[in-house]
């Protein structure tokens, strides 16, 4: 069970995301019009690692307003997306209509998903910036694993927990946060990662850091078998101001250096 304090934190975050959704839909960062015209929103990493989804049932956890979910639909999957933001789910459904794609979207808190969605899936998928919004990783893993059908798999591509110990505004790698601290972290909101100039009524976001061992072991503890764990010295996002874009959606350390992992991916089967 999520305690009352963390429930309150998640509700505060939900209200922030309700404000962020229309900002993101209009932003150049997401490029919705390009997507509607046939553009791709997924990265080469997850496309290669998830592989062929033709005819498969795919559940996308924490899908935001559904662009990536619908990208999997374009590749032939039967998709279901879930998110806790009503505005996000509304936009996802509208986007599916604009793209003439068949998709199902469920609005609820991830921890309430078992009360709102039945069934199992060939693929349970989630990616990029999702785990930091969740206070309870063992419960997350239990829910995610419960939706994987026998013979199916769970897949995540995410920012590496170790990279999150460093100050993301510093001009060089500078330690700031404990890797093992379980307390909620409070951050001032200045716009959105998709539009730093945007104005919001909410002035705070709340997050949680989770060690990689907790993520991996929680999935194993819930009946999934680790197929691989990959770590990457690059990112799909400007995690630090000194990262260098390659012009193809990847950000690298300067001078070819690879000092720490910035992302990881994991595939686990049932």
C-alpha cells in the first residue's frame, strides 16, 4: 500500500502533469504535427531491442499522451496505454483518432491499475523518466509482472539511477544526491522539460530515486527472468548541459569520454 504522504505527493504530481499536457502537445519537443504526418517518436534503442511487434498485444505503462503507444500501433501492435493524467488520456484518444489508429487508453494511478484493467499482454513496455515518479518499486514490479503473459516479456529503457546522483545543472559531473536515499525529493518547477518558458500554477515536483539493484531484483522477485541488462554512456535527452548532441537524438559526453552510464535497458521474460 502507498502511504498517505506518498499518495499526497503523487496527487500533487498529477496536478502538475495536468498542466504540462497541453504544453507538451503544443511543444516542438514532442512535434505532434510531425507525428500525425507519419513521423517516428521512438528511438532506435527501443525499436531494436523490443523488435517486431506485429500482431502482439502491448501494454504501455505511464504512456503520457500516447505518442509512443501509437507508434507501436503503427508497427502493428494491439496497444493499450495507461496514465494517471486525465488530460493526457484525453489527448491520447484524440491523437489516435487523428492518426486513424486503433488503441485503448486507461486513466488511473499505476498502483490502481489492477482494479481498472484485466488481462495479460505479450509485451509490457515503459520508457524514459517513468520510475522517478513512483514511490514504491516493488509494488510497481509486481503490477508490471502480473500483466506479462506466459511467453511474453517486460521491457524498460530508462535513465540510469547512478546518473541521477549528479547535479543536472552543473557544468561538469558534480555529486549532489545520495544513491540510496529513499526519501522523496522536492524540486522547484520552472516551466517543463519540453518548454522551459512555459508557465504553470504548480511550483513543485516530487520524485524518488531507486537503485538499479532494487529495480532488477523487484522484477525477478515477481516471477520474471532477466534476459539482459544493458547500460549506455549516452542519453536520448540533454541530461547534463555539457552533453553533445549528435544530430540524431543522441547526447554524448564530449571528447569521446564515457565516464558513467546515462541510461539502461532491461528485458525480462515470463
